[in-house]
C-alpha cells in the first residue's frame, strides 16, 4: 500500500504522486468579479480588432505589394532567426542544464535578460556591439567588410537576440526533466559526449526543442523595438510585419488592422500547436 493510499488520496499513474482534484462549487463573488474584469480586459481589444476589421477589402489589402513584401520578409527573417537560435541556443541550454561551473546562475540570468529588457534598449545594445563603430562591429567592417545595421541580416540578428531566450528556457527545462542516466549509459558504452547527446539526449528532448523553436519563431515574427532600432524601417529590406503595421496605422488604418489580424492568426496558431504540450505538462 502506497503512502497516498493510506491517506485516501488517489495516485496519479503518470507521476506517481497524488492525483490533483479540482475544487467544485461556485466561485465567491470577490474572486469572480475581478476575474471577469481581467478576462474582459484581455479579450475586449482582440474582439474590437475583429469587429473593426475591413473584411470586404481584406483580400485587396493583403495582396498589395507592400504588405506581401513585409509578410515575406517577416517569414524569412523569423525562420532564419529561429535557425540561428537552434544552432547556438540548444548547446547553450545543454551547458546550463548539464554542466556545473562557477557563475552558472549569473550566466542563466544574462541569457534570460532579453526577456525583460525593453526591446529598444536591446536594439541600442546591438548597435553599440555590432554597429560600424561598435565594439565588435568595427572589426567586422574593417577586416571583413561586413555591416549588419540597417540590413536584412541585421533584422535576423535583432530577432534572434530577443527570441533565443525562449528557446533556451524551454530546452533547458526539458533537459532538466529528462533522465541523465541514459546519456551516462551511452558514454560508459564508449560513445563520446557529443555522440551521446546527438543519438540519445536530442531525441528525448525533441518535443521541448520543437516547442521552444515555435515560441522563438513567434517571438521573432512579432519583434518591433530591437528591429526598428538596429535595422531601421526600409520597405522590402528591413520592414517586417510589425513595422508595416506601425507605418500603416499613420496612413492607412484599414491596412494596419489587416496586418494585425495576420499576426493575431499566427499567434493563435502557435498557441493551438503548443496546447497539447501545456496540457501534458499540467
């Protein structure tokens, strides 16, 4: 008899712990009223966006040259930024989750800093680091002739800077939840640490990597502050969807609403795609 059976609590077959029970009954008014106000506060702007949407002229607005350029650039840059995040973010997450080293807490704090850093400040920091007169950008420009600010590559860099922490946090959490004994067993059988990671650990954490990549892609697609500060707002070259929304809001509000609906649809698709993972985690 398990300890949970002794106390009368049913065990959860997935975790072995006590099964969580939902509290039944009506919600008290002091909690229900603020909850409904909070729900209305979050949902009402989205409903207003749908109500004010120019549905009849939507096809013409979304097929215009400017909108198509911004959409294509956003998709390409967000995908490239996600690829960059995967290449350097997954090893970083593995380092934080598996390797003990002095100052690991500080490194983790620095990795997650872009999550709370104002995006405009992130753009200014990128300029100071990678601009033509930046700490590293000066050498890139003089030695290799590489200039990142106000280019499409600069958009990718700005989006990767703000999006990669989402990937790192997701992958690190999955690595901490994964049993490290499989990786240790592979190394005792003669596999190198990299081979064990590639053949054993990576397949185990694939769902977490996929979830982190989707979150990073969605964050990169919606990036505004760091992009406009570091890469500017040049149509066809650095003007992504959020920048196009900002510009259209001043001249063509209907186009701004149409572009906003596209980004809203992408966000809903991301949430729907990750729903099963969140449900399993809860």
